[in-house]
C-alpha cells in the first residue's frame, strides 16, 4: 500500500512527531519506519498566496496495509487541524 500526500506543515515539526513515537524508528536516510511501513519526508518549495507563505512537505507511506494504515491514521490525527 502506498499513500502520497502534501501537507502544509514544516518538515521539522513532522520529524519531531515521529521521533516522539516509541514504536517509530529513524531509517538512517532522513525517513522513518513503523513495522514494515517506510515513511519518507521530502521538503518542497513554499507555496505563496499573495503575502502568505506556506510550508510544503511531501509525505509517503509505503508498506503492508495494516502497518501503513495504522501509522498514517496516527499521523493524520496529530496534524488534521495543523494544531497538533
């Protein structure tokens, strides 16, 4: 299973979230792993709308459905309002 999304959340904040999870491990390549799900994080150029600038971070979750669904759901619940 593969999930690809772009979030308007800084990469550093996303990384801080994954580092705080006891069952998520750094993969040594700037990403993380949860069970057999690989999590890749890619910074993208900021999006500009008038005077406003928004961070853009591409998220990729790839692995067996059970692991991918579980960690993706946890991620979404943390950032769904971008206030987590």
